[in-house]
C-alpha cells in the first residue's frame, strides 16, 4: 500500500472527482466567457469608454457644455431669421396661393386633356392653318378636277367602236362557235380543195357543194365582218388596257366618295376643319378654360411662380422644418436648461461606462485578465476524446483488436495458459459510459502452438479490448481517463499506453490482484512496474487518472494531484491508448459480470505556434 496515497486522502488533498469535474466545468465555462468577452464589441466599447471618460478632453468638454446658452447660439439666430422671413410680403402672398383650392383647380386643369386640346385648337386657328384648310376645301370642285378628266376619258373609251365590239364579242357564243368551226375538218377540207390546182370531177363536185354549205358561208361572212376586225384590233390594244384601268378606278369606293365630295356644296360644313373651329369656340367659352387663363395672368400666381424656386422660400422651408423638428426643440430646451450636462451623450456614455464596469462578466474578465488561470486551456488542445454517449462504440476512434493482434492475425488471439477470449466488441456495453465486461461463457479463441501455429481452443471466459491505434498516436502530451476503481482480484483491468509492441507499456491504471500505476516491463518472464501502488484508493469510487508525457518523463496524477514521476527511455515514442480486462484465476459467479468501467477519455497536445 502507498503511504503517499493514504496521506493525501487523509489530509483531503486528493480532491473528489466530482469537485475536479465541477471546477473544470466552471473553468472551461469561464474561459469560453473570457474568450467571448475578449473578442466582443462590448469589451471594445468598454475600453473605448474608459479611455474617453478618463481623458482630459472629456473633462474639458464637460466644462464647455455646461457653459452653453441659447441666446447668441446658432439656434437663436436661426429662429430670428425664420421669424423675419415669415413676415415678408412675398412669402405671405406665396402662401395665399400655395395649397389653395384655386391652385389645385389650376394644376388639375393644366394637366387636363381639355386644356391641351384648347391650346392645340388655338394654335390651329390663330396660326392660319384653319384659314388655309378652309380655302383648300372650298376650292375642291368636280369641274376641272383630275376625277372629271378620268371620268370623261372613261366614257369616251366606253363609246368607241373597238371597245363596243370587244365587249359584244369577248367570250360570246358567236365568237366561240366561229373559232371552233375555224378548226373543223370541214373548213380545212374546203380550204384544201379551194387551193388544189386541176381538180378532178369528184373533187370539183365536192368543192362546189362545200362552197354552198351554210356553215362555211356564215363562217366567211363573219370572218370578213367589220365587227370581228374591230374586236381583233382591240384585244391587245392600249385602249382596251386603259379602258379597264379607268373602269376599275371610276367604279372604286374612293373615286365615288371623292366625286361625291367634290360635287357636295356643303363640304366645308362637314369638314374636320369646321368641326375643329366649332370645338375651339366651345372651349373658349368653357368655365374651366376661362378660369385657367385668368388665374395664369393674376399677380398672385406670378408672385407664386417667382417665389416657388427662390432662395427666400427655400431658406424659409429649411428653417421651418428645422425649427419644428424634435432635434431643434430639444436643442433649444437643452441650451436653456441649467442642467444640460445631464442630457448630453457624453453624460450618457459616462453612465454607460459606470454601468458596464459593474457587469458580472466584465468584472470576471478583468479578474482573470493577466493571470495564468487559463494557461492550460490556451496552450493545450484536445486531439482525441470520447464520452461514450453513443449507443455503439465509435469504430472510427476505437478498434476492438489490439495493434499487434490486428497486424499479425487481423483478429484477437490468446497465449498458452489463457482461459479467456477477447471478442470483437460483444463484451463492450455502452450506457453513457463504456463497460468492458468479463463473462463466464464458452468461446473459441486462437492460441499459438508450435509447430501448428494458431489453433482454435475453447475457453471458459470472454472479455473485451479497445485500442486507439486506428485514430490516435501521440508522442508527447496528456492522457486522461475517468475510470471506476473497482478491482476484482481474479481479473486484471488496465488502461494503458503502448507503442508498436505490447511491452513495455505505461499503465494509467492497473487493478485486480495488484493495484498500481507506472511503467510495466517484463524481464525473464517476470512483470515489473516502476511506479506506485494505489490500493488505498476508495473501492467503487470514480477517479481521473492522468499521465503527462514529456520525452522520457512520465508524471501520474489522480484527480489532478501529482502522484509520481518516472523516467522511461524505452517509452519515448509515439503511444496509443488501450483498455482491457483479462482473467487470471477463476472468478466466482457472484462477482460476474465484472471488468472495467470508463466514463470518458481525453488526450491533449501542446498547441503548435
């Protein structure tokens, strides 16, 4: 048993784990709050206010503000200027018109379509376009017009012999019959016989018979007629084309309408020009138009226009708005106030500074500022942790086979004499903490025997192992775990650090037949531990076991109290975490399941600058 552990517990120097965790939580929360305040705009503002309030400039300004008064001030002069402009005749007359119903009526008429129409018609009548249009309309008559010439030409062509003959014969049955007969065999035979020299009697007889034929006689009579001659002369003639061109023109709606217009003696009365003139006369008598024209010429309106864009009005409006503003009234009241300092922004900032100075988080910030309280949290970072709150083991962090076993076999194995098997996670229980349970149950494990190698052997117990070799190797740093100290003599439960070999190893904790911490080595088959016995720890209690590694030096702490320091050159290498429970003797059934309970694990590394 360790006298040191006994003494520490007796003197109360080994703090309860609850106290340690509570203090750590408070410190962590305070550090987060410190960091938050340190980077906050609130602190920046506080420091700015502190600098301002304590400055000579601030004190000087306070004296100056208390000396301010209304008479002679900028505001006093602005009010005086405003009252002078308000009494000015041009300004007073401006406001007689501004906002009045007459001005609103004037503006409404000014933007109306009626006034726009009036001005358009006024320009039409007064600028001479009306007279020009009237003269032009009255001068448009049928006699002597282009339309009359077209009409005369059309009628002349219509009465011509050629056009008459064409109209009579074109597409007529007579002409069609004549042209069909002209292609007949009878006619062709007749012409052939007529032109045949030295006709024999039969041909001559046939010729004479055909010559007397009524169809042939009618054909040659019509063929030699004057009417057919005129028709053929007219078919492709210019006169025929011109006739149809003029016919289309004179029969068109536009031509007919134009002729009717030219012959109409009341065309002017019906014209747009006359309608515009009548509308102009109507608008000239309209009440709105008469009001608009009269108002536009009035002296009050002219004054309104002169003042509307004037400097005096602009300045008057600026001053009126200024004087009516909340800011001006407050400023006037402030300047007249004998206690004006208390109403300044500076006074408000002074009060804000004094209030901020009493804020708990600001008080706490300056309590810690410049002290080493947070040095650990500033200088160290968590590089590996697990609180085992998940329902299953985090396989990204932990392997359920040891490093050597995985590399050699890809699975856990036992050695000759072992009576337990490490399962692949079946003996790991997660319930807000990790429990590695030893159970009495038959299981087959792999055992190395020469010369056969690994052979299956039935064991009486099962247990488990976890290892961080997949995710965390640390050369120098802090290794911590909160573990329940609950040794069972027949079971060796260990939380340890190992390199690429299982031995030597650094035990954060070993409990069972022997309860100790330190560096475990094996010489000639015998295990040796350079460290300290911890059997005096309270059984069933939770403790935080810590190892701080710095090169060859290993320092153990329990609940943040330093216990022992050991040097081990062999372990000056990268190490990973392991936890397991092994059976060394038969365990009474009443004590099972038993093993190792771990609440959380953390590894820290010094921050790299």
